[in-house]
């Protein structure tokens, strides 16, 4: 993929100048022009104006909280609070108090009465992230709130009625969790009234220019320089499998913003390129990786400091697999044909890379 010239130069300059002109930095959710993201935006527009419970699904790093914020922002509750809770980050024994609050003396350390997230979100939206991490005990508690819209603080017998819209998110397949007995079926059906599934970044590589533009605006708003890419680096970005999705891209841009300080980034600065793994190549190599051999063919150059052949070959294989998956839109059978190997061989190689195991799992039936 070739990044547009406007993105690489003019838009980067505009982003660097925007804060000086006093213009606010605004980033929409979700960003992109792909058909998959267009469908997500349409779903958001359909459900936002109702109080329907929404379950946001997608791999880690795809931007599920951003979708939740957009649903809230477009809803009649936009003037109310948006209260996020990461259910996987709070110990199970503390989650009840965190959600419902507690009375003074309810347990050791409860020195004062404290309102929970449900009360804090009154009149607005409560976003329950990583909902699949919730313990069976808390699943029962949450089910009652969803059914009756009331709860009690820990240590209190007084029922509190709550006017809260519930949005939930997970990167797990809740139907599989229900089948395995780890998640209550009745709670799943209460949450999945209106599911929205976010596509992984590897399936919408055409959205990369707009994502980079928006993430650059965020960086500039925080005082970092914007990041621009060479054409070769743009192609490498489009070919990458992005196991960490938009979060991986965001972290990469911040790292490059610090390391490259406004200088256009080449492929040798990208951590997932084989050239970066092998170290800086000798001068005069095309894209820092290949040199011309006899007969006009290209060959990989041996760095002056040498290399670890086993690690280099593994890194090259991983990079080529990533490129093939990106070009094949994540479909293993198509990627295997691009690599000239059998589908089962590619699946076996994917299982050796935990970061790409999700691709193997979701493509096992293609």
C-alpha cells in the first residue's frame, strides 16, 4: 500500500501546526473508509439513540472502548457520565464493591461509605470491558441488575434503583465460553441484545492512512512530532499482520515519533521487518535488505557484523507469512497458495507463533 503524498507531507505539516493555531484535536471512532468499518459506523448510528444493551466484540486492540464512547456520544445520554470498568483488571473479591459500592464498616478497610460505578454512571452509560473475565458469582449479581435495574451496596440492605445504559465488550467468543461452562448463558443473552463486531486491522489495511493521520493528531496534541513514512515503509505497514491491531499501530507511532524526531521512517526502522531484526545493513542496499546479484536477481546481504542464521531465517519466515496473510485478508488457504505451501503446513507454522494463533483458529474452517 502506498501512503498518500498528502498524508506523508502536507497532512503531517498541518498536524504539527494545528495546536499552534488553537484548533482542537478531534479523533473519530472508528476511523476508516473500508466497508467493514462503514458497517460498524452504521450499526452505531442505528443503536445509539436507544437504551439497548450493546455487546462489542473484537480482538484485543481493535478499539472496542472507542466504539463504546461513540455510542454514548451519539445517544440521548451524551450529557451524562461515561464510566468505564475493566472487569479483568480488578480482583474478583473487590469487583462487587467497585461496581455496587459499600457501606462504612462493610469489610476490613471500608472506612467510609463509597458509591460504586453503577451509581456514578446514573443518567449515563456504564461500559463493562473484558466482561468474560467476570467471576460466576459476579455474573449472577450483574444478571440481576440487568433484569431488575436495582442493586444493594455491600453491607447494606437498601435497594438502589439505577438509570444506567449498559455497554459490554470482550475479545473472547462468548458462545464458546457458554459452551465451556465459564459464562452464564442467561447473562450472555441479556448482554448480546445488539452485538457489534470490530474487524481486525489486518482485514482493513486500506484504513491505515486515515488511522495514521488520526493517531498523528493525537501525538501532536500531546506534544510529540508527527510521523511520516517512505513508500517502502508504507508497503511494509500494509503487509504486516498487526496481531496487536490498532493498539499496536498506536504504540509503534509513538515509538517512532520519539526515535525518528520528524525524519521520514524507512522500513529498516519497523520492528516487524526482517531488516530491522538483522541490524543495519551495509550502505547501497535497496530498501536496506537486498542487493543486486548476477543476472539481475536480488539476494539478501550479509551484515558486516554477521548474524544468527537460525533466528534470521525464522524472522524472515515469520515476516513473509505475515505479508501473505495481510495480502490474503487473513484467509489461510489463500496465503498458503501465495507462499507455495499446503494449507495444513501453514496452519502448523502459525501455531508456532502465539501472536498469530488467532488467525489459525479463525481460518481453520476456510
